[in-house]
C-alpha cells in the first residue's frame, strides 16, 4: 500500500534589521514564497517578506543565498 503524503511544513523568519533588499532570496525560492515588502526598514531598504507558508518545504535555498544572514529556516 502506498500513501501520498504532503510534507510541506517549513517556516522562515526574516530579520528586517539585517535585510538590505538585495532580492537574492526571492530568486532562490523555488516556490516563489518570498516577495519584497512595500514598506521600508529603518535603513530605508525594502525588505523581503515570507508569504504563503503552507507551501514551504524548508529547502534552505533562501537562507544560503542571503549574504547578510537575515533568514532563519525552520522545519
């Protein structure tokens, strides 16, 4: 017997104080779950934001691409 189980359950947290808005994480996410915010942080950068967490697989591509270590990935 085989079961089709959907294991997507990742979560990311973006530290807005560290994010400089380079958008590398947006391009790295294979599911398109990160987009740029219309609001700015206290440095004046548009920061990344996590959307639709139900589809995240915690692949960590976004965290690996972030040059400022602003993304923590949890499973």
